[in-house]
């Protein structure tokens, strides 16, 4: 349907940064490849040692120097971005911006003619604001960007509602949530995954009888790592076959590690760092925990659902919507250490309960045809330019 159509993806962060958001975007770019498109990524160059062009798999990544890390650099970044787009944008059939931010604004200020490629912008309130979502409204700049775009992707009902509230034409909104690729969870695949992980990092050694809990996020306070350690500490001491792997890296690592060492838990709770590919991690996991509200809901949780990996998720409106009728079994009270510990204890005593709930969720995901219809509408935009 979109064979050889060139798609430019503009985003603030991309590989080798592996947040939930960048993993979702990499997964999405790979899906475009599977449909026959030729995606490329335009992103800032965040470190002097990073090359200005690199291949991520078969996807070319172009980096603009410098990244807008400081207010003084933002102006130069926008000028460099505008210059790059002036030279290269006409080579693409469609341009996609992963947020209605300064990149999208710079693009839309110079791409507006009939012969220019259509511009699609993704709007997700959960990624734009840490404020109470029921009190938050998009800025005037965000609204302007969304109005100028050829189409706006709304991954959630909340995004759709807010777009309508700021006057975006209903026909310009595409309800398109991420359609994750499931990982192979067969007995043989899981055994091999644990062997591979143990061979590259001894901290990830786990026997076949061990039960591995993974926090598939970032090693910082926002992801609720401290709450997770408090909740699981007594359980790890009591259940010697229980392992906890907290992914990610950052300035909080020394403090968290020192706390674990002080409590004698540093040999049972591993912090193996950053992974650019989570396949083996998710294959090895018996349970994935999302300790902070609204974290991991764009890639990690949908991938767990598609792969039928048991989860425990901090309760929020968006998380409960994703989990549907199984939400009561799969969530705990946000910020409540004892609630998470109680749910963990229930899982340790009766693991088939969560496994059954995840199977139900997986079946619901497979039966949902709405995502496929939205994909067809989005991919149809790729053919607009070539049909003239």
C-alpha cells in the first residue's frame, strides 16, 4: 500500500536513548518498514561523540547539532532544523512529528504549499504535561500546530477529546494507538533468553525455578523505583527464589545502590543498566511492575499485554482504561507501598490468577480491529502526493 514511500520522523529523542517513548517510536518506525515504507529519523545530536548520521537497523538517523538543552541553544537548534528541512523536506512523501513542539512549529512555518508533503503530528497529553490532566489545557502554540497539520494522531480518548475542545476538525483526527509486536514466550524461548542474559551480565543469572520481576522503565524517582524497593524488600528476603531487575540508568543509581547495600539486598535486586532491545528481558520476566502512575503506558505495558506477560500497574485512569475489566486484578493504589506489597504477595501465592487475566487482555487486543482501520487511514496519506 505504501511501498517505497519516504516518511520523515522528527523527534526530540531517539536511539540510543531507550525510554518508553523512544522504544514506542522505534517500534512504530519498524512497523512502517514492514508496510513497505522507507522511514528516516531527524533528531538532535545530544553528545559531541555521537556521529551526525547513523543507521539504526535499516533506518537512517540524521542528527542536528546542537540539541536544545539550554534556552540559548534553542534558537540555534531551530535555525539548524529549518535549514535542514528547507534542503531535504521535498524528498519525503510524508513528515511525522512525534509531538506538537518546536520541531513541528518550525516545520509547519515553511511547509504549507500544495506540492509539499503532508505533515502529521502526534498529540498525547500524558507526554506533554505532568499536571493534573483534568485541569490541563493545551497551550496556544500547541493548538496552533495541531490546526496547521494535515492530520493529528490521537492515541487515547483523552487526546481525542482535548483536540475537539480546541477546535481541531474531527476529520483531521486519527485515533491511532500503538499496536505492539508480541515477544515469543514459549518455554524454549524463555530458557534461551535467561541463558543469554546470564552470559552477558552475571547479575541477571536466574535459575529455571527463580521468579523474575522486571521494572521495565527508568532508574529515577519519577518511575517510583524507591516505592518498588520498599514494597519488595521484605518479599525478596523471604522468598529466596525471587529476583528483581530494575532497568535504566542515571544519577540516582549510586544512591539507590547504596541503600540496597545497606539493607543487604544488593545481591538480590539487580540494576543492569540500559538495554536497547528488551526482547530477552521480557522473555525472561515472570512479572513486570509499573510502580508510578502513567509511566510505561505507551510501549512497555502494551507490549506486555500483547505478549501475555503478567503485570502489576500503578492505578490511574489511563492504565485502567488499557487494562479494561482486568484492571482490579492488575493494579495497585498509586503511591501505596503496602498495596503493591499485598498484590505482589497475592501473585507469589497464586501466579495463575494474573496469567489468566493477561490472557483475557491479549485476546481482546487481537480481536480489536480499530487499530488496523486507523493504520489504513494513516498510510493512505502516504499516497496523497503520488496520486496527483
